[in-house]
């Protein structure tokens, strides 16, 4: 892939469920670096699109190119190893397991296709990685606490941190600030900024417009499975169609 080529290219992507066109002939690109946000009203097709791009659904038609390679039929694990990863809107952690166990399980999952490990004989590299991740989010004192006993914000922070443990080149974050308090939201915003500053390209799927406009340098707007706008935030704020269907005529963002 040349330096000028997009990191991700989506061509004529479609997915239908019965009579519903969840994703309808979608085309866009994601260049390397920075933060892009995908927004749209409920039912716009955002979750379906992200599930297709990350390998949880197979499209009916169209192509996905990541770093120049066609990947629409590649497995989830292949995409993760290639450098594409995600977090989930709904907590995907194991609440009855500790912080350390959740992180360890994720790392082993990524390595298992290539190696067989025994829990009582873990490679030193895995142990070091787990420790580094725990330290990076200041969870040393809570590493043996069950995840279900942590705050929602702490759980989101762990999940996002796990998603970057394999140092992805492209990371999809699905509603990372949903249900968080203002303080927890600021914590996650700072984490997202640090991820982007570290060289990972971030695609943010988010309903909170304050979060979107504070982070994204470019916004893609979906409605009824189709892209209706793709522009810088200042242009999206003034787009009449976007205002009408999603943001509201009286939308103001500080």
C-alpha cells in the first residue's frame, strides 16, 4: 500500500435483512491518521456497517479493502492480526472474571490460532503485556477485582484498552461514551485522543454530538443504510439534510 492510498476503502457495500436494506450501496474511504466519526439516527445502519467491516457479518455485495487487500470474506481474527480491531457498544467483558483475567483471555484469544498455551505455563511475553496494560490504565490496585464490580466507565476503559493491545492500525469504537457520567466521559475522550496521537486511526460511532465534534476531523452521516454526507465537522453542522433527519434544526455545538 502506497503512502497516498486510503487505509480502508469501502466500495458498493450492501446488506439486506428481508425487506430491510440495512446497508445500501455504501462507498467511502478512511485515510491513515486521526479520528473519523460515523453518525446517524437509530436504524441508520451504523451497527450493521461496522459488523461487516470488522468481520461479524458478510456483505451481500460490495468490497472492503484494508491496506490494499480485499478482506470482506476474511475472518475476524485475520482482520485483527492484519491491524483492524473494534470495541463494542454493549460490554463484552466477562463480569465474573477479574480485570487481569479478562485482559489475559483477550491476549490468548488472539494468539491461539498460532500457538497453544497452558495457563500454568504462560510465555513471559504474555505476562509482561498483561502487566503493561493494567499499569497503563492505573488498574494495578483493582487487577484482581471482578469486572462486574467496577464502574461503567472503568469497564469501558478496560475494553477500549484491550482493543488496542494488539496495536491496531485501524480501530472502530462503537458508542464508547454511552451511559457514562461526565467525569467518565472525559476519561474516555482523553483515552481516545491518546490512541489517535499514538498512531492508530480511530473510527468513532457515537450519538453524543459534543463528543463527536470535540474529537472528529471528519464525519460520515448514514441514513436508511446510505451515506448522505461526508465532510468536515463545520460543514456537517450546516448541512440542511443532516439537520432535518438527525441533528435538529436548532442544533448548536460549542
